[in-house]
C-alpha cells in the first residue's frame, strides 16, 4: 500500500493523472482475453496437425501448440499494454 501511494505521489508530481488510462481490471480482462484466444488457436492448430499427419503424437502436439500459442498470446498482451502505457 505504501509503495502504491508513493508511486501515485510521484506521478502527480510529474503532472500525470494516475487515474487516467486503463485500470487493473481492464489489464486483467485483456490478459485473459488474449490468453484464451491464443489457447483456442493453439488447440485448433494442434487438432489440424494431428488430423493431417498421422505419425504425430497427439499429446505432445496438443501440449506444444497450446504452450507456443499461449506464449505468443502473452507477448501480444505485453505489446498492447506497453503501447497503451506509452500513449
């Protein structure tokens, strides 16, 4: 709490409104939205790969695609938040 108050005071001293912009709920919602969309794309991609290529191990394919697209989703989320904070 003390650190948060100190950060708010520093922002006010710089002339920045700390209540302006996205709040924590919007960040959380954006995070979940991008993450779930990327998981869905990963599942779809894994399913298409398993159907197309019979010799692939389905568990490894599903797991790797979910992790790959989940990581891409986190990266996209980071870039969106960073872009909004710099504006």
